[in-house]
C-alpha cells in the first residue's frame, strides 16, 4: 500500500508539470525529512549510483543510432526487404516489418525505428493499396521491436539496476523479438494480402543489387552483437566500437553523413543522456527512501501473505507496468519499480533475465497505448492523420504483444533457451 501511495503522489507531481528528475528528488526529500529528519548521505547515494561503467554504453548506443539515422541508411534496408518480399502476399507490409526488425537491431530505439522506417514505408504501402489503418499499425507496431531486439538502452539500464549480465539480456531478446516480428508479418499476410504493385510500377532493382546496397548497414548489428556474444568485447566496448563502425559506414562507405550530421547527433545523444542520468540520480534517492520505509520487505511479505504464484505475480506486474507506461517513459518505470520488487522476485525464484524480457514487452505495449503514446505521435507527425485513426490502427498489435507476453510467461524457455546455449546458468 505504501508503494502505491508513493507512486500516486509521484504521478500527481508529474501531472502538475514537475520534471521527472525534480519529482524524484523532491518527493523522497520531503518524506525523509518528515520521517528521518534528513538524508545524511545524499551525495554518496547519487555519485554511487552514477559511477557505473555500464552506463557509458547508453549515450554511445544513442550516438550510434543517430549516426545511422542521419546517414539515411534505412532507404537501402527497406529497398532490400521490399525486393525480397515483392512477390509475396502482403509483401509491402511484410517488408516494413523486416525493415523495422533490422533497423531495431541498429538503432535500439522504438521511436527512431517508427520515425525512420515510417517516412519511407507508409507512402509505399498506401501506394500499393494497403489500408491506412494497416499501414499505420504495421509501422507503429513494428517500431516497438526497437527496444526488444538488441542493442536496447532500456535493457542496459535494467541490467545496471538489477546487476544482471547485459550480454545475456541481449541474447535473450533475440528469439522473442524475431517471434513478435513473425507474428506481425503473419497478421499482415492474413489481413493485407490485397496490396499489389500499381500497373505503372517500373521494374524494381534485382534482389542482388538491393542486398549489395544494404549489405554494409546490416554488418553493424552482426559486428556489435557478435562481439558481445563471442566475448571479444563488453557491452560498453561494443557501444564504442559500434559507434566507430557506424561512422565508417555512413561517412566513408555510403558518403551520406556530413560533419553537421555528426555534430547534431552528438548534441542529441548528449541531451538525452544528461536527462537520463539526472533521472537515475533522482531514482537513486527514491530507491533510498523505499529502503528506509521498508517498502521492498513489505511487498515481499505481501506476496507471501497473498500466496501469489510465480505466474500470478508476473501477470500482476505486467498489468502494473502497462498502467505505469500510460503516464511514464520506460527508463523511469525501470528505475521506480525494480528496487521495490527485486526481493519479491528473489523469493519467488523469478529469473532476472526472463523478467527483463517480459518487462521490455510490457514497455513496448505502453509505447503504442492510446490515447497518446510516442510511436503513435510519430505516425501522426509523419502522415498528418487524426490521432483517433492512428489509435485504432494499433489495437491488433497491442493484442499480439499481450499474447506474446502471455506465451513467454507460460513458456520461459522461449526467452531462456538461447542464453543457456551461450553458457547462462540462471
């Protein structure tokens, strides 16, 4: 009950217009001044939580994504996917799912995936006769793969907070990400099979030509993830070397990146990272407050008293995460919930890698949850369509994500099989 009251107060402060980092500092300060008389180790709490080597990878992965977006490599990626799927029923929509999947492995950002792929794919899908609802939905839904298929900034933060191997988390996201992409593609095949090339469509480039054009960009996820999986470098080193390789691809091979693009990407990555680090600092104080108020112990005791099974607890948490996702962004949700629920997870024997993927799926649903969500706002900005129309387009994808989450709760090996093949002992 204490946890829910604190969350309600925090959300109320946000609705009053207080920035997230300020709310995370002020609420614990007020509560602890009232209950404890102050926070004697405030500086140590903040610096101790920001002094993490793994956190360096977050701004580097963000910079890598900005370089690839500003280098405009997604045009070739979509062209290759479209060349492969051109003769398939609903191929233009399935090509969009494939492009989202590949770009997700490059950018690690759902919003960047929806924005970049959507600019190219939505006009093409509409020209081929796909319904507006189908075209909007496949981009918004496919864009959510950005935080599930590695590299993923929310997964890096989750690994940091829970002291979990980010390498195993990345590995665990591969099969669920590909499974959700396959489900999305099957839905497009079943519902948008009427889409076909216009009569005046010129012959497309050959598949070989299209693949050669996209080949270099597709080496980036192989380079980054392969280096992590085979122990060549850590996640932080992978972020740095991946950023360097992205620069080589965009600036020297594609020759589509200017110094201005690099500078703008650095600025954007810096702003986003500074905001995140301020939120992490505030969340550290918030977590200290929870510990002093014994909220984690209360939650663990509540779970024991209610006799919740592992499955029951996971379902309850997925619902809570979805609700929080309607008002908070993914980083804040991870930082606010994990310190409180880790003891309950340990008591129930819930694997942290498994939970990390389930949490990411819930965050994906929040990214596309009406009435307003970032991916939906992106689609509206691209197309100028009414938000109500965009909202309706995403309902099937929310249901598919919910079904995928339920499947992975019922069958944990979908998530854990691949990490265990790579040596994970959890």
